[in-house]
């Protein structure tokens, strides 16, 4: 208490919409780069997309497909356009990613929020398209208040998957497609090799940490049958993902060794990032004894290439040129 200084036990924050999140984990071979018109083979990502989306579209539902990279989102959009021509004919297949010009991205975002956002009493009939599919990247995870009947996502860390699942059955609405149920569902497409082991596509680069993908995959396998209680299970599961004794719970010695290797790599990367951040960050006022440090003239000079908005981002100097009539 700010006035008395008394410490009281924390209170549980209850949710008015406690629900059960259905989990479907699908192990698939990654075939995103195949030609759009090449029939997908059984067990591949493209085949899984068709099988998962077909019943949703037949029921006039709305689905969200979350992709890992912009290029894969565009390829997925083109593939679905060729497989479900009725979506294109009705202009109900949408694409959103981060590489649009700012004005264009804003226009698309506004349109998508108007179509799939929170319902209001003043909504005109048919505001929500049916059926419809939005193909997007991680830009839909936060800030956008979107509501779909079904979510399909590429493999990601558990926290991200929960964010994406939050876009499913988000609001109570009267125009929900019949047959879509009342509880949210998310299908996770896990890339595997010929032996069924996790195989992170090279195209993903460093977008996801392999050790977190492996840990998340184990948790999803355990939760596939019973689902995840929202919000009751969320904090516990997040804690489990990062638990130090997670490896010890694995039955296979090979799995323990493999995960230990990737865990060590993740921890080494985090340590290196912390050290780099410590070198480049603006020092807090109570720690600053020499103003020269703020102008990069002090003893700890930093290469300008390291000063970026986020680690790993390219940084370039932009000079604005203003042209006047004279």
C-alpha cells in the first residue's frame, strides 16, 4: 500500500471469459517454395493448409493464417489464391505484413480491423465477410483487435502462439458462423524432417530460437488432448517453457542432449546481447558522471553501426533534402 507501506498477498485477477483453447499440432514437411500450381503432397505444409481451411470455408467461417516470414506469407497467399479461387472471386482473401509502405499498410490494417474487429450495435449487415482468410505475419499478434473463428500458425515460441490464439473467438458476436463452436482453436504447423524431428527451415534464419521451439513442441504435445485453460494455465506454461529442469523431464537421452546443445547456444547469444546492449545503451542519470559519454566522445566510444533501434537491425543515416521553388 502506497500510504501505509503494508504488504498484502497478491489477488488473483479473474477473467469474465475463461475458456479452453483447443490445440492441434501438425508435423509437416516444409514445401512453401514449391510452385503454386504443383499439387501438394500429403504430409506437407501446403497440404495441411488445404485440409484445415476447407471445412472452415465450407462453414462460411473466417480464418487467420500466421506465417513466419514476409516471403512465406506472400507465397502462402498466392497458393491459397490458386487453391480457393472463390476467395479471390469474392475478394475475401487478404494479406498483411510489415514490408508495405507505411501509408499502404495503414490502409490495409484499417480495412482489416473494420472487417474482423470488435462488433458494434451499429454494424451494417454483412460487415464481416464469410468465408474469408487473412494471411499475415507476426504483425497481427499485438495492437490489432481482430476476431477470427479459427487460427492456423507456423511453429513459434509458446508466448507468441498464445498471442496469436488470442485472435480466435476474441469477442462475443451474433454473426459467428454456425458450426465454428464457442471455444478458440489454433492449429500449429511444426516443420519436421523425414524422421519426424523438428527441422527449422533455413528461410526462418534467427526469427525463432530453436530451443524454445523444441520446448514449445513438447508442451503442445502434452496439451493437445486436454487443451489450455485461458487464463488459468498461461503463467504456469510460460514458466515451464523457461524452466531450468525442463531438459531433465525428457525421456530420450538423444532429445536431452540435443536440447542441451540448443539451450547453451541460446544462453550464449543472450549473454552476448546483454554485453552489447550494455556497451551501447544510454546510461541512466544516476550512473552518468561524464556528459562526454552521451556524445560518444568519452573513453567508451561505440561504433555507430551498433547503435540501432533493436539488436540485429541494419542502421543507415538518412538525410532529408527539401526542394524549394527557387
